[in-house]
C-alpha cells in the first residue's frame, strides 16, 4: 500500500499544527508497533516562501528582494509576542 501524499502550503500556525499533530500520531503508532496504521499515514511536503516557519507569528523581520515583491509574512508590522523564544 502506497501512503497518500499531502502538500501543506505555508508553515504558519495551521501548517505547524498539522505537522505537529501528524508527528505525534506517528510517534504513538511507532511506540505501539502498529505498522498497518503507520503505512496509512500521509507523506507530507511543506512549502513555505519565508526563510523559516511561523507565518503571521514570525518574530523577526525580513525583507525579500523577490521578483514578486514579497516584503514580510507578518500579520502587521508592529506584531511582537511575549512568548518563550
């Protein structure tokens, strides 16, 4: 059986949540030794245009000189969070 293929577009909060949930599920199935369920899990490729994950919650500011004119993936310019780094 070939596992399904999934593309995640953007590694913002929703993309990271999906990847994290899938990793937890995979770890649980490996611990249980459930090979049949492991084979059924999708193969995932994540596409992100920024240099790192985070999407609208990225704490760094980057400026791209891409031909598409992308300047930032932040929700708004003054977004700062007080979460752990």
